[in-house]
C-alpha cells in the first residue's frame, strides 16, 4: 500500500453501507485505503474527527451561479465559497441565468472561461434545450456538459426560452442518440394564472393558488409519456407537488427512465407558515402545504424521489421587492447552497431517517445522476478525497451575515438548525476550517 499524504479518521465515518470507526488514507488527491480507526502510519499527518461525522463531500447538481452576464446576482467565487462552507465539494451549474446561457457551444466556452480560476470547489455544467438549438446539443455534450435542462414554462429570463411538446419531439430523439439526460422544470402554463386580481398580491395563498399542483402534475405526465415514447432519460427537477409521486412511482416500476429530485425548502417550510409579504419564500414551483411536505418525505422514503438539491437561485435583494411584498412580481428563487446539509438533517432526523439516507440523497445519488460516480459521492478506494467533517448535534441559528452567498436575503434567517460543518476537504486538501477558507481557488472544472 502506498504511503498516504494524509489520514482522516473518526468514530463515525459514513461508508456506502455502514457507519463505523474508520481511517481514510489519502494520497495524491484520491482515497487509497479505508482501514480500521487505529490503522495509521507513523509520521503521517492525521486529522481526527472524534465523534463528529466524516461524510463524503456533498454533491449539489442544481445551482444557479449566474455568470457570466449576471455575476452581480452571484458568481463562481461567491457560490463556491458558500458551497465549501456548507460541506459541498462538487456543484453543477445551471445553463441559466447567465448571459449568454449555456445553449450553444460558444456560450458554453464563454462560461468555461468565466469559471476558470474562480472556483473553490469542483464544478460541472448543464447545457440547455431551447427552441431551435437541437443542432447544438451534440457539440455541447462532446465538449463536456453533463446533460441538458429545459423549461416547460417561461423561465423568467428572455434568453432562455421554454419548450413545447413539439420542441421536445425534435430534441428528445437526439438526446436519446447521445445517451444524454434531460432535466425538466415541470410546470405547464395552462393551469397557471397571472394572479391579476389586484388584491392579495402580498398574500402567499394568492401566489400559491396561481401555480397549482395541476401545473406540475400535467407536466410530469407529459414527460413520462415522451420519455416512454422516445426512450429518453428524463429527470424532474425541484418536485414540489406530492400528487405527482404516484405518477412517477408507476412509471419507474414500468421501466420508464425517469427520476426526480426535491429541495430543502419544500421539505422544511409549509405554505401555512409563510408570512404575508415575505417574498424571500417565493420560488417556482412554490412551497406547498404541510400535508404535501410530509408526502414528499414519504416519496424520499420509498425512493421514488432519489435526491435533494438546493436549487440555489439567488438574485439582488431589491428584486425580491420586500418593501411592497408583491409575490406576483418578485423574483422567484431561494438561496440555500450553504445550508442544504443542516436543513435536510434537521428535518430528516426528526422523521427517523439515518445518516446513510442523508448521504444517499446529498452525495451518492447526485453524483450518480451526472455520471461523476465513481469519482464522487462516497468514501471508497479510488474516489476523490472529498470529505466533510460535521457535528450533527450542534445547533445554530441562521444569521444572514454568516452566509457566503453574494446576497444575504434568505427565508432561513432566524431558523434553528442542527448540524454544523467544521471542515471541508477537496481532493485531500482542506478548503474550509470553521470560518477560514483556503487562500486561492483550487476547484477543477469537471467535463464529461
């Protein structure tokens, strides 16, 4: 066995099938050996986590970094610092809301140039499917995007147009030929209203009523039907309507290549608790009712929903229109990249889920979704030495000023959460230690 450069050990190391006292031996950025707790090498640096958890670095496959073109909304430097502080060692950037969007090979190259030398964690990239860009899909896929995203409703930005069934019928055969994954913002315009009652615009229920579950349910039905017809791998992003879970469950059982994710805000908050005018809670699809939230947890329990991602979607504070509290006009998106681990752990532990469940949702399944397995997502020989040490029992109150996101507005302000990230390691090098970061970005751009 080669001599390690570093050993990280602890009494609770989360392995793919068990949690046990182990030592993780690291050499040249990779895990080369996983031994018993006492398997250490004389003279080698040892980091001892004690009773804290040693877990694979988190993988977040749904992050809007918004650069280039809207870097004032976020940017690679601030986003990846927030990731490191949250125990996230790999993020995958969405093809919007950057300008240009990642819908052409030229746009992708511009994105890569912007990200180079700016990332504190490893970063992969989604491409986009928009009307008329089918010829760009193969070049982008060959250049390294992990798959492609589309919207079935207006995205909120003009340069990333939504697609119709006719557009998908053109693009999906090409995606099947490439073996590429299509991820879908699954709401259809038909059931959505503009909320133009001129009353109740600061009332959350009015906004919720304007984007009913039917919009999601009908969209999921459409994608199931098309995925079956074209044999295309499809994935429903940020599922909020629990009504769609039985549709997905039946489709998966029938062999349709469809999966789904949900997000921390749908699992933590409930519509009944959103204050009037509190537009920091606005996202699309919306946070739904308490009973719906519990049904989403049931979907995670039976594995119909396979992963939990942040859908980190920040914007300048003024775009949230906090003064008017107008839910209909405010930008929809929640910034939560740094808080995904404690939010999900706080709610999961409350419902009897385990650290193995947590690791599956936050690490292994997201890595598998974008084909970063076997390099990412678990503690095993040959994996990148991406690790997070965190205390599951310590509680903290979310203080916006401690967040590394460019803009501090968050619906989590004042929430008491369990789970404090203590140290984050990227490929065997410590990039976060309490409130301290590595001096220079060392993240890689991950191209398939």
